């Protein structure tokens, strides 16, 4: 620590150990307002995410048109991702057409029923693929919000 004090003394020519080396008015004039503002801690602008308390209370789902999949296997073009918010358990389905999303959701709900659980809420990216009336009916049938 003494090496640090010595370096500070040499660089700014002030004795760090001395209490009267920095007078109050000298100190306030030497620091610019922008520097003070820049060094202040900023509060996060994002709202805190309230986590769920049990498995399948909230499942995030997304349908992705992925060209990388079609390069590997020309039969599939779309990927459906289902992520449980509590456990982060992820299931991925490959689709040939967007229209098959309803069947995948039905298959996922059946899988959850076998696991003795059911989804309470399904969160998507608000794209049109989940706005299909058949999918909405399927979700309402299973009382999923």
C-alpha cells in the first residue's frame, strides 16, 4: 500500500498522508461535474423478473424459421422451442411447416400430462403463429393463459 501512496504522491505532487494537503475548496474545484455523474451508480431500467415457484407454471415458446436446420436436413425448416421458466428444461421440436405447430403443442401437452403436470401460462413472442384460432382453442381447452 505504501508503494501506491508513493506513486500517487509523485504523480499529483500531494502528500496523501497529510490531512491538510487538500483543502476543501481546492478539492471541489478540481473535480468536474461530468466526472462525478459518470462515476455514480446507475439503477437498472429493467423491471425485475418475478420467477415462478413451480414447474410448468410458465412455459416460454418460440417458433423459429432456421436456415441452418434446412441445410442439415432438407426435410425440416422450422424449430419450436419450449422452455420451462422454473427448471429451464428445454424441449425442441423440428417442423416441416408452420401449420404443424398445433400438432406439436398437442404433443407437448400430452407429454406434460404423462409427467403429471400441466402448463398454466404459455408465453410467446407475440408473433402470428400462435394467433391461429385452432391453437387458441387448444390452449383454452387445456385452460392455459
